[in-house]
C-alpha cells in the first residue's frame, strides 16, 4: 500500500484514503492530543476485512506504509510515519510497527519521537510503547524501555528506567511522569549531572566548568527549575545534602532547606537553610548555623557528623569539679598551657562555631565571610581539659589577608575571649591573624584578666602578706 496523507481539515475521497485516514486518526490522534474520531455503532471496516484466518490471531485489518498528518485550523499539530498498522477484531486495540518521524506540536513546544512498536487503546485513549521509545524536546532527550501516553490526562509516564538528557544535564531516573501542558517532570529516584549554563560559565568569577552531580529520592521539574527531595549535590569541592534542594538552571542558584549539611575540605556546616550562588561563588547559610573547622591533619572532602555546640560551663559548676591530676613533668604542663594562648595551635585541633548566619564568598581573590547573630566559637584540646572560647556580636573573615575581626554590639564593649587557664579579656574589637605560626593580634579598649605564671613574676615584687589592723 502506498504512503498517504490525512488532512483533518477535510477528508479526501476514495476508499483507500478513507481507511488510512480513519486508522491514522485513531492510532496517532492520541499523540497529537486532538479528538479521536469515534466509532459509532457499525463496523467501519466491514467492507475491507480479509477473510477470517488469513491474517491470523485477533488481527482484523492490516495496513502497511501508513503516513499520518493532522492539522488544526490549517496548522500541523502532529505527524508520524508507520511501517504497519494492525486493527484487532474488537476494534479497541491497534498494533503499530515502526513509528518514525513522530512529532507533536503545541503551544508548549514540540516533542519528536520514534519507536519500534506501539499499541493504541481506543477506550482509555492511551498509546503504549513496550519495546523502547525515544523522545526529544527543548527540555529533554530521553530513552525509555516502556512508556505510556495518555490523551485524557495529557501526560506521558515511564514505569521504569529512563536515561538521556534533562534540563541540560545527563540523567538516569526511575518512574518519570511528564505533564505536557505544564512541561513538568516528577519521579525518582534520580541522578543528574550537568555543567553551569553558558551565561554562568562566561562570568569573570566562573573560572571553571565543574559539573554538579545531584541525586535524590525524587524530583519535580518545570521549565526553569529542578526540585530534589532528599537531595545530595557535589561538584568535587563541596557536598550539600538537604531534604529539599531547588536548582535554578537559568541562574544556577541552589536553594536548600533543611536541615542542610554543607561539607568542604576545611569546614563542615549545618544550618536550617543554605543558598549557593555559583555565578558569584557565594554561599549564605542561615538559621542555627553550626560550623566545624577541621584540624589541618583532617583536611578532606568527606561526609561526617557535625557535633552539637557545647555551651560554656558556668563558673560555679566548673569550680566544684575535681582538679585535673598534675603531671610529673611541670614543664610539659606549662607548654600545654601556653599552647592554649598561642595561635600556632589553632589548626591543630577542631573548632566549633555557632551563629545565626554565615555569608561566605569563596571566589579566588575575593574570599570573605561575614558571621552574624552573636557568633560564638570554642576549641577543645585533645586532653579534654584545656579549651579556649570567643564571643562576639559580629565577625568578619578576610581570606585574602587571613585575618578575623571580631566586633562588639553597637554602643557596647562585649567581645570576649577566655580560656581554661583563667585568661578572660573583653574589648571593643579584636583582630587576630589566622595564618599558621602567626601570633599577631590587636584590640581596642581591652580589659580583663591575664593569668601569669608564678615563675614569670619578679621575686622582689611579690605582694607581701597582709597585716592586721584597721
């Protein structure tokens, strides 16, 4: 049978054209999301059937090399070339072999498709692909071993694995559903990998094209965003985990709501929310922020537990605790006490920080962090007896010159630094170096207690014992 065309704006005369047009409209009209020509009462193929048994099985009518074109108001809305169409005797099912050059056009865009075979169910108005189907649009280029297209619900569902391209990245997923009028995907579990869009790559700060590797238990995708459930994202430099990760593919901004876990080589953080601006190379973490600063011996990109922040022990409780046993080596004890005051040991032990918000720019040459919400930090030494702690209204970290400035509440002098030795200092502000082996620090309006070792006091200037009398 020669290839024929069907124009729904007006049926062509002739028996062959009428049969081909009718079957084509029934079998492919679903894909076009247009009305299917109904079967009303009588058998429309009565005059064209082969004698029973010639085709075998349930097949009543067979046509080969079928061409289908569907128009609405003079506009092409769907097309497909079919190698063969078998109409079953019950007139409900149409078995199609060889679907080529399939196309659906709507106001939401176009979808191209092809498949080795398909079955159309007239009653539920669905087209089932059971031997694999390729689908392509502006949003995706996918392959699914099985796929159902529903005319009634205007969607397609892949009840199994799906692979290919989605939103500019490579995807491997299970059980995806696509709603055509919303251009929206839902499904999962899913894995996705993609580089930033060109407009992000071309910015001066985006000096690399490292891809995001994102996976989640589920995903919802519309035209510009991917929303991940129980998501995990990494670019090899950081790992972000959260119950919800919203990825804007136009701006490449990740909005994570939590608890959010943010892991990097030097620090790990947990917060209620994190917004990562890849174009600006900036991360803003807000709400109950806790940060673990790793010792230099443990610098690595790994997922690990972030311990709770340990509050300061009240003085009245600390004073009632039994004294730590003294070592036989007095000099060793002195050296350990001195290490509590030394910035040379800052990177030797883990540190914990808590704050309301940390806003950090991690771009090379512009590294800077602002810590707000009454930040507090402490560091405990490995012996469990020595510690140091710091309180401030605001902190500003300059990663380029490696300094940390601690500022007081406006109109107050309440930056405080204390330690297990008994040093307890307050000031309007302190600036300390974060460079390794750099002891420099400065402050303004500094007052407080700085404990001195007895051996450091001049012998002739010791305070004489008090005398009696009034």
